């Protein structure tokens, strides 16, 4: 349980100040982490998110232009403030229209106080309420933990775990293994469109082993409660489910780079060996993907059809792992199969990407409770790991939209921008777009860099390189064989040219050099 803006308006001393919601009334469920008062225009510099900012307002807003008011709201919204409370007693009697309009746009609740109360009392009342609720929640979580440990100690199998958990929580429970298959269910079926559900990942030594799905008909499971359930149930499940070496290897492959950014040559080699141990051939091509679901029970049929779609691709094998509400996976196909295509049909990596894209697009097309992310077919373990790393970082940021299929490129630039060290960000970009083989071919790197510098004008690129047009096309065809990207791929091609330019700069081929 958390304290929301709505709670503050009814359970704190602010309720005595005749509060009125002036903007964004649909965001009153924002969680309030703390109440804070400061009349500075740049107050966001001192916030970390979740604060309810309380101001007198007249001195702060009286001389601000509309664009300055909008910027003030933006600064609070960007930092994740829970809301803004403004006293409307003397001096400032109405919320400025520009502030109200921007707050509606940005989803920042603005509350007007039509009676005066000391701000020190307001902050004390709000913060005491928050601390009290946190204490009560912790007591509830501790009590739940004690009951869980006592009752689950009697479980003889996974079905018993589901039954005991259902009785303790008063909710329906379904348990899925790491392959996404149901292994236990207790209570009324959780049908799509009824009460919301929560998905809780269960791990053993960092390896996903199961996912709990609990209905929320009676109670809402906050983060602390979910964490405690995962901890206790994980200890019990460790004794009830056999260890699986292949599951640990699959989890390592599908976790991406160890640092979450870029897999170096040694790490890429280790991942390549794991892929071979899991059944991929020496010349295999890989296509990474991720599928997110609101409910495993409601989406079971879609996931089954998705895996059937991958299985229908000639020569394809699929590795997958369910991690809470997200299934991570990869499709791998032997290089020989990838190369056997009919005339006029895309070959090699492009063929595999097209086949897998169609399957993922179909899974997301008619499902508001599902999103999918497609990667790009690659032939190197390092490129595969780096792409998975981008996917995971993007998913953690909450960016995928329900009912849509996304590309790994949608998350690449945001990830690039948020990596703290420039060298690590560049290594990630190079790893996802080029890989070791393409980056090692100086002629191809210089060719792509020339296309970047000339705005992808083929005539000027030929002049820049001192080569014939057919030579340029031959090189670009070779690029496509390396990475599966063509100039028709739009965003992917632009990112590839940018990565090549960075690589050329790193190698000393600065702009203006004679190639």
C-alpha cells in the first residue's frame, strides 16, 4: 500500500484547507514519497521523484511568462514529482491558465488550497501519514512472510505451493515454469478482462525457474509484498524443482552482456560456446526477441501460436525463457538453410529477419495485453548479446507499448544516450550494428563512412572513395551479407552508417582524409 495524492487530500491536514483539483484529475493516484515546500523556480534540482511540492505561489508565479510557467511544470514532471499544491488565498487567487494547461498535458496534478494552513503543519501531516503507512505495510509484509514460511513448509509439490499461496492471499494462483508452461493452478480461473493480475518472477541463484500469477480481486500486491512472496516461494521452489543445466545456460545467453552494455570478445566467445552446447551449429544465425504480457493465463494461446510460428520457419529452433511477465528468446537457423532461397526472395540474414518479424507482428497485432520486440538476424554471438542488452534496458525503462510490435532500434538510441561512459556507449552501438567481422573489414567500414559523410549519395560516395559505382554496390552487398541490413531498412541503415563513421574515426580515418 502506498500513499497517493488522493489519500493526501482526504487523510491529511490538507483536507481542512478546502482543496480543489485544478489540473490533471486523472493522475491523483500518483504515489507521494514525501511532502516538500520551496518557492524556488528551479526546485526540481532538489527533488528525486515522488515529492508533493507545496508553494504559496504569488511571489513565484506573479512575474513569469507563459513559457516560463510551462517550463516550471516540465521540470516537475520530468523529475517525477507526485503533484503541485498551490495556496489560493492572498495575492494569487487562481492558477495561471498556462500552468494549468501544461500540467494537464504532462499529467501533473495541481491542487489549489482555498483556505490557509501553515505549510510546516501541511508537510508534517503528509510526511507523518506516509511514515505511518510504511510502518503498517512493513508489519503486514512481515506477518505475511511468517505465515508463508509456516504454511509452505508443508508443501510436497508445486501444486501444493499454489494451493497454500491461494489460501493465504485469498486470490487465484497460477504457476508457470521457465519455458512458459503452466505447472500449477488453484482457485477460479483468471479470465481476460476481469480483475487485474500481478506477475512475480521466481529465481534460483539468478536463474528464472518459475513465474507466479496472482489475481488481485481482493487485495493489491505492492512491490514490498511481491518481493517477500518471491523470496519465500523461491526458497520452497528450489527444493521442489530439479536443477537444469540447460536452463542455466539459456538464462546466461538470454541475459545479454554481463555489464548490460557490451559483450567484449572474450565474453562473446563464451556465449558462442554456450549456444553450441544448446544445439546451435557452427554457422548458425540468430534472431533475438522479447514478448511482454499483462497476464500469462489470458495470453497463453497467443504465446503458443507465436512459438508455433517460429517452429514453422524452415530449419528453425527456438530457445526461450520466461522472466516474470516477459518471455525472452532467440530463433536460430543453420547457415546453410539461411542461404537456400528462391530467386527474388531475400536471402541469408535478411530472410530470417523477415520470417521472424512476420511472426512477432502477428502476435502483437490483435492483442492489447501483449507487446513484442524484434531484433535482427545476426551471425555473431557478440551482436546477439548486445541486442538482447538493449532490449532488456528498454524494457526496464517501461518504453514498450501494449498491442504493438517494436524493433530493437527503437530502444538503441535511448540506450546509447543514457550510457554514462562514451567509450561504452560507442562499443554498444558498434556491437549491435556492426559486430566484429564487419568492423574488421577496413574497406567496408570506409565505404559506409563515405556514405554517411555524403548523405548516402552514391555518386558522391564513389568520388569520395575513388571507386566505380559497381564496386560500391558490390561492397554494400557484402555489408548486407555481414549484418543483414540494406539501404531500404531506413532507421537501421542510418544507424549502421553512423556506427561506421564512429569506427572510421576510431581507426584514424578522419573526415577529409583521402581514401
